[in-house]
C-alpha cells in the first residue's frame, strides 16, 4: 500500500482526531447554538488612529490571535454587556 504524505495542516487535523470526545445530544445542541451565535455575517469598516491600531495589533499578537479577531471579541463583549 502506498503511503500518503500529509501537509502540516492535514497532519494536525489527523492528530486532533485522537482527541475526539463524544458528546450527548444536549451538549451538541449547545455547541451548535454557540457557533451560530458567533457567526460573523456583517462587514464593518471604520477609521482608527494608526497609533491605536498599532497598539491593538501588539496586544493581539501577545495573545496569539489576529487583531481582527481581537477587535471582534471586544465588540462582542461590549454588545453583550448589560
């Protein structure tokens, strides 16, 4: 049988399959709802100070995430605050 060479991404996916944990129907529905609630379906264009953006990018980099994701999470938290 011929061995297939996987890319790094494909190998990471295959390796993560070993971590699969089955969940019950209720927990599955909660996961589906959480994913749907966080779906990004609108584009927002804003102008910001370049110094502020540089600081945001730096903070996001320290967290190991993209700055767009960081800003999206901030907006989400503000929108959910009561």
